[in-house]
């Protein structure tokens, strides 16, 4: 049959192209220009930002709040926590992020979240592994903050799950992206204050009785793109602890400098 022959030929051709691509990938890596992780501009190396996108990125280093990772201007001693954590102790153990969520990093995070720049995940994961080295040492399992299925359908990918997968490859920790579920769609939290955010996400996440077996007696490292007031990760932490997790720490790509409220 001529049609079958045509389809078979096309299949053979695409297999041949795929094999050729695999063979010459290292060469392509040298010949083709690399793209900036955030804006797509041409840069010298893979996995970096262009100078314009680097400008204004504020990396987080010690000293910082022992609980939420908020950077301190001076060293307040080991175990010191910020005012917000002293007032409302978070349910999670420690939260860490490689950079502050600023106007500059916002562009980077949004292009990753909504702009299909999924190729940036391995580089961002490397930054996160560096910032969260202690947390990774103390974890048994990576769990991404889930999206509601309608959002996942619209976006086609969960940025937190992509980061978890890459962190898992670097740290050799297993990833569980199915046990924790966002069963209620929450409103976008952009302009909400602390208590509105907590109300918005209260009861939005759950774990089935069967899923609980996967997190029970495990030290969980929860992964997300941005920590704002900590409302989302706190709600997820409580659900994981109720399901039997021993402890929950939080690793995000960026965090808001000083949570309001
Ligand atoms: Zn750029
Ligand atoms: Zn704090």
C-alpha cells in the first residue's frame, strides 16, 4: 500500500534524524548560540543570564533567619529568627532560597512559570541545591507544591515539579509529584496580605490515605518557585505532617524580601 509505505518511510526518516541529532548534539552545543535563561538573548554559555537580566538580582547568603531564611543585615547568632517567625512560628522547619524576589528576579520567575522557558530548570535547580544544601542533606523525599489540574492543563507544566525533578537528579533524592494534591482552585495571590493568603489556601491541599503511606516517616523537602508570605508552603506542610511526615523543610527559587502583615 503506497500510504503505508509513505508512513513507514517518514518513520524511518524521523528515527534517522533523531539518531543524527543525538550524534551531533555535542557539536551543536558549540555551534549554536546559548540563550539567556530569562529573556532568550544570546549569551556566552549555557545556563546563565545575560548581563541585563543579572542586573538587580539579589542573591541570598548568610546571615539569615534560621526558620524562613530572610536575610539579616547583621549576624544575630545561630538559631536567631526574624520578627515574623517569632510572631507566627512557621510549621515547616527551615525555608531557603538562592535569591530575593525583586523586580529583576520577577521577570526570571514569570518567564519560567508562564513563558515556556522550561530549559532554565536545570540551572535554577543548581542554584537551589547550593542554597539548600543542608536541607537536602536532611531530606528523604522531594515534593513539589502542586497546581490545580485546571491550571496544569492551561500551563502544560508545573514549574515546581520541573524544579523538583532537576533537584532530584542533582541530589539523588526521589521526587513524589503525585501524592500532595491541590483539590481546590485558589485565587491568584498577587496583591493579598498575609491573612488573606492563609484563608485563600486553607483546605486547598490534601493527601489520600493511600498517598499518606508514601510520606509517612519521611523527611520531606517541599519545592516551589516563590515563597511570598509562606501561606502556601505552610498549608502544604500541615497536610504533610498530618499524613505522617517526620519533618518538612522548604526550598524555593526566590523569596519575597520581607513578608507583609
Ligand atoms: Zn536576559
Ligand atoms: Zn523568619
